[in-house]
């Protein structure tokens, strides 16, 4: 467990580097702060380490070469916010209309959920079940595009404004490790074919998906960024302990050539040290969650906690506050 400190406990020169200042050498104080973190427990990642080739660990300057949200770039959650956030009820989440609305209000990126139907069509949808055209619930993994009226990934990539960048979160309800890895690769292949010039990054809570995406990136010499999602301690009894520890999630990402970690904001707000540790490993750090709709907490993460960019529901409010920042 990372020891909690207040932001005031860390001297100004120890505050984490942000991606836009990636060329700056990490200070001695920052290095000491990162070194003060307790060692992560030795964990066997049987499937992932034994089947994955060695990759060069990322560094902050190298991250600038990949498609990733940069400093002060707002990421709209499922477009102009998740339906449950009730920020903009007239815009359905994970739709092209929501993406354009978010972009007009200041979101440089939009985060959306991608999963694959039984017929092989990739669609933008968050949940495991959806309502069919006949009004009955159906698991997406059992459905075809004829059953559901959902936005297809292909349509989103081809019909959204070219200036909209995508963070594609891969959903994997009820799938095995091998199925998740295969689906992630298929989605990456579709993206590579449909939108080779658009700025796109991938994210997923499942290690197998991230490993498969790294391998696809190297094979195809792609510049798409890859991010590992973690709830960072807010889950109980999850299969993968990197979900329970932000420190472990960072170690997993660093050891496997993943470019960054996306954490629940509560874990980062609890201590300034995750930002220091992420940047000491050459990782970008992003956050999600309702805390990011609070302007004060959003600015705090960005200015003093080492967070590169935030995924938010209230795009308009957070974007306005970021425009007023002088750095």
C-alpha cells in the first residue's frame, strides 16, 4: 500500500513531470520520492510473461511519439458523458452525435467502449446486455448487427470529424483470456485498416488484451498508444491483483511495453506519489471517475498530482477551467 501524503508534503521540485515537459530530466527529489515506495510483491504473471516477447520499457520522451492524450487535452467519457452521469441526457453515450458534441465543447479526445458481436461486427457499447429491436434483452456476445441498433466502430471512425481522437476501451464480458486477446487483435486490425492516420489509443482492464495490443503494435509498426486500466483498490476479490494496486498496475505496464495507466481518480487523489512513480517508470498517467467532474479536484490532479489528462463527463465545465490555466 502506498503511504498517503498530502500535496503540501512534497516540495515543488518533486512534483511529477507532465508529458509536455518530457524532455526535462527527473529531479533527484523526484527519484527519491519514487524510490521511497515499498517494493511490489513478487507476483507470477504466468500466462502473460511466458507468452510475451521482451519489450523495451517506455520513457517520457518516447511517449511523445505515440497517439496518446497529451497535457491539458480533455477526454470526453463515452463522448459527452456516460448516461448515468446525467450531464447531457439528450446525447446518448457512445454515439457519433455525442462525440461531436463533446468535441465542440472542448474534448480533444473521446473515450468509447468497443466490443464484438457474435457476427464479428465491432460496436460501441458499454454493458453486457442490450435491448434488441424487438425490445428483449440479449447478450452482445450472442447478438448480430441485425439484432441491435448500435453504433458500429467502422461508422464512428469514418463519419466522425477527423479532428476527433479516439480512446477505444475494449470490453470483454464473459470471455476467456484467449478470446479477449483475439478480440483485441481483431479490433486493432480493423482500426489500422479503417483509420491509419487518425490519433487513436487503446485501453482495457484485461492484461491479455493489452499484451495482444502491444504485440500488434510492434508487428505493424503502429503508433497507437496502449493504456492499462485499473480500479486501483476499489474492487474486492478481482481475478488480477493489478486491479487492486495502482503500484502493481504500473509495474505490469512498465514491464510489458504499455505506455500508461488509467486509474480511478480516488487512488491518485489519495496520495501524490503515484504520479511520481508513474513518471519515474516512463509511464503516462490518466484518471477517470466522478471526481473528475469536480473542477477543483480536476485541476488538483493536473497541476500537482502528475496526471497527464483526465477522462470526464462534464466536458464543458472542465474544459473551461483548463483554458484558464497558465501552464
